[in-house]
C-alpha cells in the first residue's frame, strides 16, 4: 500500500509538472486590494499553488496525528499499570486456591 501511495503521488506531481511546462506564458497575478504582480510565468503560479496546497493538506493532518499519539501514550501507561498490578510478584502472598478455586462456587 505504501508503494501505491508513493506511485500515486509521483503520478500527480508529474502530471502537474508536465501541464505547467506546457503553460509558460506570462500572466498577471492580482491579489486583494489591487496589489498586482505582472509578467509572472504561469509555471511559477501553478507550482507554487500546488506546493501551498500540499503544505496546507499536510498541516491539516497534524492535529489528529497528535491526538492519536497522546491516546496511544495514555493506553500504554494504562497497560503497564495493569500488567504490574497483575504480575505474579504482587500475588505471591495469595494461596493457589484463592486464585483458582478447587471447588465450584
């Protein structure tokens, strides 16, 4: 699955790159409030938009990943606590009959 995802990423990147290489005409980029940058190659506009979209997409995955990491750490602590409380060293003072009764209850 990992190789499939990387292959898909490579295909998308190559498609965007080839599309951008065919569109090298200069364009005017107009921002808000009348700010304009004339004669910017379209390839620069397209690739920068692609990179910004990728960065924003990755940034959107950070909070859920951090949440999962905290949950995993909490569950590991709980598991360690339960394993130490159920270890044979803590139950050494109990008789075997107390752990597994010989007669039915």
